[in-house]
C-alpha cells in the first residue's frame, strides 16, 4: 500500500520533470509551497502518512498549479480517503475532516460506510451510487 502511495507522489513529480521544470524552486512556485517543503513532498520516500491535508489545500489553492498536477492530487485525495494507502478508518476520517473546510473534490463511492458516517453523502439518481462531497 505504501508503494501505491509512493507511485502517486512520483506521478506528481514526473509532471514537473516532463514539462522541463527541473529546479526545486520552480516546482515549489507551481505547487504554492516553500522550496524545502516542495523538495520533501516530491521525494519518493515522503513520510509514511503521506501528504497532509494542509499541504494538499495549499497546493490546490495555487493558481499556477498545472492541470495535470491538480488531477493527480485529486486522485490522491480520493484514493487516500478510500483507504487504498493503508490508513486506518480514524486516520481517513481526520484527513477528510481536515480537507472538508473547503469543497475541493467530489468523489463517487459505492455505499462507503466511512463516507456515509461522515454525513457527506448526497443521493444520486442511480440507486447503487452515492455522491460524496468529500473535501
């Protein structure tokens, strides 16, 4: 599970490298982070808990963030909330609550008890799907 999380963060780094943005300073500017924070985030072995909600909100709030990077971050959020990175239910709940201060993404889930328990579920027109404004 840690490997999956590491790959997702690596994808974010590759967005900048393929666009020719090799300097940490330029990457930091595009992420809306300080250079030291950007360097730490883009390392393959970034903390086992992954990206924090505060860092994610800062990156998504940056107007210079490339659209491909934004997509990867939103996918990361959805996967982390879904538990694909091995976090416990309470860790996922705290992460979701920290992101919920702003409406950042909408994910579709199939009757996820964690999302339902959080009170973020809204009925969709299809009976099997639920819309979760989770973050």
